[in-house]
């Protein structure tokens, strides 16, 4: 696990003072390219690590070899452990956290240990079902991102058989608890939902990163495209006063209430969605509490659903 490896690298730097990439690679049993990336990751995270070129050069911590993480303040150490330290974390992460606690200055250890105990993660939903469907391939994809290698990936879209493709893993994004792989493909940058990834096989080919690639910027661009699809169609209609709570839970920000309830107790509503058919299916559950006025395609689909339901549940 990379978190464990970075902690080991930091402690190695503190003990040895100055190290070469080759020495780091040998110590951590990784490729020199991976060792260099880890050193650069420490520097990017704000750890005072710097490199010196030339004879006798290498990578060092500012201030030389040390036995504690004096670069961290009390607030920073608590924030780190609150972020990474739920008591139900993976065994590898718990091992890394224990090493990090031992490396902290003595006055900071109680706060860090308290932060580890301050959270708990429950991986089941309210129906007692494990919510880990998007995790089986996560570790393999994270390793591919860190190691910078292409992968042959199985991917199944809803209602379709899985197909294989070779992609360039560039990062993992999480939106509302759902994980996505951001990857380069023949058709440009794509986001792949991890719950649909069926297999991952690393190749020996290096990832080709777009010039100036930034994961956060790329994700915002990809997310904007997906979010726009949720606003492709607007249906307009009316709803009984009192139904707005249910509508709000169903559609969130995609629901707009148009004015106060009129004399007959109805509210004007507008709802955005990916298609008139999808919106009709979602609104059908409210029965007569909602009436869609336009577009015609949504009304037609609701009429079809009403006929289908009447055929199944109506009188013989």
C-alpha cells in the first residue's frame, strides 16, 4: 500500500540523512521510477524534502536526519489522523498509522491517537448490504496510477456484456461516495465507474499523460459533462401542496417550485432529468399527487405506464 510505503520512506530519510533514488528503490523493493515518484510525492505534500544534483548528491530532509516528524504541527497531525484513521481501516493503513504515531514527537502522540479513535466506518447500508461493489478493482487501479502503467480493463455498461479495452490510468475520483477511474483512451479522457470494472491486468507499457494534465481540473471537466446530462430535459406540471418533500428527496436541486400554492392547493413545478421517459417513470410513483403538463412525450409515457399498471393490478 502506498501510504505504508511513504511512511517507510520518510523514516528511511530521517535515519539515513541523504539517500539516492537507487538506495530508496532497494530499501523499499520498488522500481527506481516508483522511488522517484514517491520522493516527489513527499515534497508535493509539503514534507521538507529536497534533491541535490552532482557528486555526493541525493535526496535529504531539510535539517538533516531526525527521529521524529517535527515538520508537523499539532493541528496538522490531528487533521492527518482524522482523515486516515477510522478504527475500521484496512490492516495496511492501521500499520502505517502506528508507524506514524511512533515517529511523531512525544507531545503530539496523544492527540494523534485520539484522532484515530474519533471515527468509525460502517461499510453496510440500512438494508445491511455491504456497500463495496465498486472496490474489488480499486487496489489494482491505484497501483497502476502510482506505477504509471497502462492496464487492460474489463468494463460492463448497464444491460451490456463486459468488453475489454486498454486505458491509461491517470487518477481516482470520488463523487458522493462513488469511485471513478479517470483515464486516457483513444477517444480522449474518460471517467469509468469502478462498480462496472470487471477485471484489471497491468501491462508493461507506460502511461502517456496529456501535456499539463491536472487530475482535479480533468475531473471537473468530465463531471460537468455527466451533470449536464441530468439536465437534458425539463418537465413542467403541478403537484399537490405537501408533495414537495417527496419531490425534493427524489430530485434535489433538479426540482423547482414555481410560486406558492394556488387556491385549489396545487403547486407549479419544474423538474430536470436525462429524458422525458426517465422523469415520467420517476414521477409515476406519486400517482395523482402530480400532473405533468409538458412535454407531450412525458405525458404519453405516463399514460402508457398507467395502462400497463391497470392491466396488471386492475379489476379482472
